[in-house]
């Protein structure tokens, strides 16, 4: 069997995109994975990312040059390149999949015709944040990486059409679009929920101040006690989480609830009347967001109420899965929620049920596996 080497600086055991990639390839390839934690499958050979951490010497060199020049260091670090080369030479992969963009230049430098190089992007990194500090340092560094490396990859994978189009426009690179779709959830019959008040809505995910989750709380303040919102949030920004918790405590129809286990998310979501997500387009990545939670709503067969986010709106309208608010203000979002009723909710749930397989992780895993096999001309 051919060997695939997956490299990321992130945890392997619970990163949805990494988990699904491994699941897609595990039956057809030997896999070695490098990351911050062990993979979710014990059968996968694991190497700690500590082997690729910047050495003290590298960090000193990088810091010194950036301090003197007052600009980001864009060259390769020799010690890092040696460690990267050693890793690749020891594993001897047929396909190298890079998830961390900072490693792409080292992969390109080491690239040979025997190893196919794949870059699997989780977002559009040059515009991960859009502020002066980011654009001057990390943004400039990532743009340089994209300019010098993307065309040298054998395959570039992006999470949505908008980011794929951006890479085509800016760097003349075509992408394979593999969204962060949840695994297919078998549901033999749709839950027929009572439409007596209060109606129950759910939003789940991380606490990120850039997402302005408080706007959804404000929308439910407008809606009043006949509409209830549960926020099932991971506390990854403690100060922002505390702020949201305090705001919810002052709002009679909003509460923060503890996250359930990963495998329990979809059945838990299915007990609600609808899933909601209002994400202001404060950055390029937010504008084109197509998150895990969106696909989990679909697998839970929930109607979706969303702001007019480009990617989510496109899928909702294509499959008739829910309601799009006129803009990103709490008032229009509240208006969209009020337009949900027993009849259109039933239709949205039926449409989600019909689309669940086409929009499942397994469907896109099949596409990914075929593309990797094409690289190797199976």
C-alpha cells in the first residue's frame, strides 16, 4: 500500500477536518500522522509535532531579524529544514499532506517527483484576521507563503467555493473544495415537535469574540419569552465566555449550557425546533464561513436560520433548508426567526433529510480519496 504522511500543528484526535481526512484514507493507504495529540484511531502511526517545533536557535534568529528589520522573517530556518527533511526521509511517504501553512515552504524545498504534495487549508490564512498588526506580520508572511508555494503543490484543498475562488484570482491556483461536513447520521423518522410556546432554538460552537455571538442574544431579547435560545459553547475565550454568560443571565429566554460529547451533538440538536447562526462578515473568513455546526444542523434535520453569509446562504437556498435574514442586525434576525412556523419548519426538515447524504462527510471523503488516488494514478 502507498503511504500518506499527514502533518499538522493541531490536535489530531478531535480536529473534525483531520479526523475525516484520516477516515477517508485509512482503508486505502498506510497513514503516518504528525500532530499535537495522537489520532483518534490507534491503528494510525503517530509522531509528535514536538519533532518539528522551532528550536531555541531558530526562535532567536527569527526574533533578532524581525526586530532589526521591523518586518516578518520570510526565509527558511536551516535547523527547521533539517528536522523537516529528516522526518520526511524517515517516513518515506508517497503523499505528503500539509495542514499548517507555515510548514509549506519546507515541504516545497524538500519536494521531489516521488512525493505528491497536498495542502489542505482550513481557512484563507492571509486574511485570517483583518487588522493592521495581523496584516503587517502574519498576514504578510502567509501571503508570501501562498505566492511562493501554492503553485508548487500537486493538490490544494479549500473548505468552500469563496476561498477557492480567492486562491484562483490571487494566485492562479485551482482548488478541490472539501467542506467541513459532518458524518451522515441515520435518522429513520423525523421528530415531530410540538409548536406550543416556547419554541426552542440552539447555537453551538466556540466562544470567539470576533463572531459577535451577543447579537443572537440581542435578537432573542427582541423576540421575548415565546422563543428560547440555548448557547452550547466551548469556553475557549474565558473573558468573552464570561461576558456572554453575564449577558444571558440578564435575558430571561437565553441560557448557556454545557457542551455534550462529540458523538452526542447531532442527536442532542435534533430535539430543538431550529438551529441559528448570525455571523457578521467582519473578515474575509467570516464572510465565507461554512462551519462544522452548519452541517451538524443538517444531519440533525433542523431548519436553519442564518444571516446572509455567502456560503451558508448558498446551500440553504439551493436545498431549501431554512430562512435567511435580510442583514446581520439583531432586529432582522429576530424577524427571520418569527417567520418560522410549523408548516415551513416541516418542509425544511424534510429537505434536510433528503440532502443529508449529499451534504455528509462521507460524500466528500469519497471525493477526497478519489483525488488522492488520481495523484498516484491508481
